[in-house]
C-alpha cells in the first residue's frame, strides 16, 4: 500500500485535503461563515462601517 | 563424490566419470566420444559430433548454486533445432545428484527429471494448440501447451547424460497458471521423458569460472550468395538470419548453408547506428540488427536488436518517437483463454492494447532465429504502463517479451548524444505520464476525503455549544406598523463563535421585517442584520397553494467574546397579522454551509486530476483498436 505509486502522485491532493480539513475545523469552531459577503454589517468606532 | 576411472580405448588416457548418472564422456586428450553402458563397458561413438560452439558464458568447470546447493558443470549436450539451439549442461551436485542446466539464448533453467503424469500423456499434450485448450494434471493444475520443438541433431562435450542417442526428438513445453513449467520429450522407440523446468535469472545462479566473452567480437565471416561480397557476424550461431550490408540481401543459415531469401530496400536508416555500444539496464549491449516491421494496415515501427554475449538478446522498439526496451522471457503470463482481452501478472492487470500480424519490410544487421522465413507472425500486446507483455505466435509456439518504457534521456546516456532519435508525438503505449493517477484509485481517494471531512465535521460539532442565550416574544397591536425594542444583556464567552438569530412571526398573506443590531456592550461594536418573513396562501382552480415561510434565520459570524444586547427595529403593514413575533439567539452553532463549501473545494481539484488523467489516457489509447474510451464516448 505504502509503495503504491499512485499515493506518491496524489501527495499534493492529500496535503491540500489536509489543509482544507484544517480550515473547515477552524471555521466551524470560530463561527466563521466562509464566502459570506454583505449579509452582516459591522460598525465600530475605530473602523469602517456605518452607524444606523 | 564417487569417481569411476576408465581408459580411453583410442589414446589410453585416464577418463574419470564423476557421476553415476552420466552415460557419455568425450576424451579430453583425443576427443573420442565414448558411451558408458550399464555394465561399465565403454563403446566408441564416432558419429557423435563434438560441440565446438563457444558463444556461451558457461563452460566445463563453471560452478554455481541452485536451491542452496553448489554444482559444477561437467559436460553438455548441444541440441540443434530447426532455427535455434540449446545447451543442455550436465550439472553435478556435491550430494552426487545430476541435473540439466539448459542455456538457450540467454535464458537459463534447471531441468529436474520427474515421473510422467498419467493424466497428461505425450499424445494428448501434442494434440493441443499453442495456448489453446488445456489439460489437467494429476495434482489438479491446468496446463497449456506453449512450445513444440524438433531436435535434428546433437553435439556433445565433457561428461554428460545423453537422453537420446539418435539426436532426433520432439519436445513439448507446457505452462501452468501458477508458474509451473514442464517439458515432455518424445524420444526414439516410444520412450518419453518428463522434466520440471525451473527458470532462474542469471544472477541467481551465482556463477563462478565463466567463459570470458568479449562484446563486439566477430564470430563468423560469410560470403553473400547474392553479391559474393564478404560479411561479418557478431552473434553467430545464435543469429540464424542476417542482411548483407552491400546488396541488401536477406540471408538465412539453413542446414549449414547460407540461403538467399529476398532483397531489402534499405531506404530507412536506424536512429541508433549499427554496432553502436551502450549500457542499458546495467548491461552493455551492441546494436547488431535493425528492422522495420509492418502490419496488415500499413502501420510500421522500428525494432533494434541488441546483443550481449553473456546475457543474450534484448530489443528496442520505437513508434512515434516512443521507445520500449524488451527482452524475451519464458517466465511469462500463462493465459488459459487465448482470446482474453486482459491478463493478470503478479498484482498487475494488463489490458489488451494491440493485436496484429507483421512482416519485416526492411532490415540491417543480424537477428536471432530465421526472421525472414516466416510471414505474418501474430502478436498481441498487453499494457499496464510503464510495462508491457507482447505475445507472439510462431510456428513452433508462443514467445513472450516483457517490455518497459525507456526514455530518450536513457538512450542518449547509453549511446551518446550523437544518436539522432526521432521526434516524439502523442503518448506512447506504455509511456509514463507525469501526474497521471489511476482513475479508480483517484475515485477512491476523493470518496475517502469526503468521508474524512464528514467525520471531522461531525466530531467538531460535538464540541459546539448550541446554547440559546436569548429568547423573547413581543405582542403587537393591529395599528402598529413599527416596533422598537432593546433587549437585556447576555454574555458570549467563547474567544470566537457565531450567533444564529431566528425570527418567527405568524404572518398570513402578509409580511414582517426586523432590523437587528447586536451591540457589544464592552467596546460598542455593532453587528447589523436584516431579517424578514412573508407567507401567502390561497385556493385556486380547486387546489390550495402557499408560498413563503413564517420563520427565518441569519448568522452573525466570528463574534469575539463579550457582553451583548440587541436593538430590534421591527416593521409590519397595518392589520392584524402578525399578532406577535419571537426572536431567538442561539450561540456557537454548526454551519453545514461551511462543510459543503470545503467539500466542494476538495472535490474540484480531484475532479480536475481525474479529467486530466482521463484525457491523457484517451490520447494513449488513440492508437489502439481496443480503446476502452471509444465505446464510452459513443
């Protein structure tokens, strides 16, 4: 199994999957909704945004 | 070891028989050939020919190891068949046993005498076609017939066991799926002998005291029967056919004489020059033959014959600039069904890539066997890149060749940068393509990744709180069109988390909206979302319909910990609906949207790799009449 050449050729994919799994875990744990734009407006006294 | 001493009746030299199983000795002094009878009497055999051929690395005195037992070569019987020959070396072991080591064109095997199998008598085996039909042995294995050869004469050397004094016999070689191989001999007077064949690689014998052979040495000179000009051969008597470099005559060595077959055009030059030397797969070869082969459809390819006097022949096959290194081997796949479009060897499955009959349309140099005698040799090629098995059906049986893809860089490294290799186009039959993964393996990997993502996501959800931190219902008067409220404070104590705000209002053919601002009481940061519900229903054409929902929710994402409250500005039209509305805030909630987006991001590159691999494989199979892609795309 370990010597299967396909495993070596797919190394880049397994690394990508690992990074994505890590990203998904982080997003899920911190409540970050990825690729979400505009539905939530934020205002703070020190940054951009508008005060309603 | 028990020695038996005799005296040569011709020159009175002392003759030593080391083995009790040998029955012939050639006097080392005068060359007299003497048969030893069972009673120990020696009888001269003047008609027996003494073997003179020295184009073999093995000689009398060579030692080796087989099955952990050391042996010494003490003699040989050289069998001359119609187009080739084999050396049957008598090998004597330290425990007194005698076996035969057969050396044939670089392939080596130990022949172990066994009792005949009553379920596979000679006459039944002889009736089989080559690779067509099978017989079952006494130990329930099925065997096919692979080769049949007729020996015309024998030559002898040293102390040996002669199994047929006539020198004329027929041999049948059988093979079983498990790799067992048997040889059946039909000798004079209806005598049959059976042997179990044990093929081994040259290195495995650990030979010592081999004959020193030199690459590039001329082994025979000849006079062309067509133009009467002289020529030289480098691998005679292994080569039995060659081409005159002066007039292009294709010549064969038949019954001790040079025979003219036909003339070659000589309009194609080899990319690797004739007699170029180079090291491939760790063995030094000399390129001694070049042939252009053509099938019935006019497709042609080039084949280069390489020779090493110790290791025998190898071949380079070139088509569209793609190269394959091939060696003939008897340790090959055994196909019970000759018409099968696949075969299994080891752990690999080989697919049928090509099936054709070929002729030689042009040639330079020399070749093993009589390549100019037979037309329309049938060949099938099975591929599992970067390897290939080629199965040729000759008049005397099956020949298997194992091929490996070889790169242009390897050829340049072997033969030098001066060779002019043809331009590459397309993808070769067994050319390894960088980055291409087996589609079935890729499919399993993608499914595995998705399942792992699901597992990780579900495990992560176990640690989420799903906690309701605020919930309240407000009742509305009919005349009100807006409603503003500030909620009580609630604490969010995770470093970062989300808040799912759900609005529920029982609207009936109406709408309701709420603008919700979540305010961090510690630092004044505000997060604003807008939520709205609308629900309509009716009865039309005998059927009721509805549209919309009375509930909606929205995430406020990535909130830092702190104390929060909400400012709600709700609006509705004048009327009784809705009579009330409810806001619920749930903290630290799983977001399935994230899961699906990440899975999609994982699938897309895998899908890209799959499509890339499929595209490259389609190109590979473009030159095959058995492409698995032609029917899928219809």
